[in-house]
């Protein structure tokens, strides 16, 4: 297991609470499990499979899909003027929202990026605009070099996988769940990901927090 999966195992020892039978969409067997360790191993395997799938896409295909995601976010959020929207710096084949974010700024909104301050702690959000000074953070991801921390009105969370109950499969560090649980004011939380990343269930645990909405790159009518 990776360090991130080990972190999850050490922090959460509760038994699975969503052990229903899976459907015929490619994950068609019941996960036989005695506890969180089995779920964590399953999540690790699915995480790697889904990341490998999206990394196999061409840069042109990912760009086209990112445009569709941006269109879906416009519908989900509405007018962004006067609001702070947290996005993320693209990593390991994720949808790239930087062009979309520039449009949010042009329409009077503000953009924030999440910053890992310390392992096992909530994320911090810092304002960002194109051209702002950046530095390398955890996993070598670029983050704003300066604060101050802000509280976003909308949090856009990248998905490795997702299910119909809007639960999110992430990278295993627990950062988004920990952050959402600690925020003094609940933002609108939107998970975004590839349409092919849909799972019948992620086997959510008590510490998992569902997204308010899921936006994918699925073509309308497909």
C-alpha cells in the first residue's frame, strides 16, 4: 500500500456502512469485506485503474473534455460575480480548469487554490490569479506562494472516481473530507471527473462526505 492508503488505514478503523451489491457496469461483484482494510485495498486498485485510464487519453482529448467540464460548471454555479471559487492545479491527467478560471475572474469572481499545510490537517485556500507567484507544494504541485487564507463560496474537488450518491474517490489522503468537515461555513461542493470514472459505489465510510453535485465531461444525450 502507498503511504496515503496507510494514513487512511491508521486514521479510520470503522467497518463499511454501504455494502450493497454492485451493478453490471464493469464492477459486477460484491466486495467481500471484514472491515476498512479491505475497502482501502479495493479503493487503491480502483484508484490506480482510473488514473491509468485517464492518463492514456491524448492531450487534445483532455483539453476538449476540460471545456465540457467548464460548460457544466457554468450551469451548476451560475454567475460567479462576487464569489470565491476554489479550483485546483491539474495533476495526473485531471481536467485543467485554468482557462475556465480566467473566465470566472473576468466575470467578477475570484479564484482560490487549495494548499496542503501539514499532513493530517485541513487544506488552506489562497487566492490566485494568472501571473501570481507560485511555489512547489506537496507532491510537487504548484500553489500560491502567498496568503492570506480565504473561505471559498464554491469548492470544486477533482474526482478519481464517484458514485451515484455523490461520494468521491480521491487520492487517499483524506484532505478534502477533513477540510469540508472543519469549515465554519459550508460551501457549495462540486465534484468533477471523467464520465468513465463512475462506480456503482465507493463503499463510503463514516468519514466520507458526499459532494452536493457531480459534473462530468459526458456529452449531452450520450
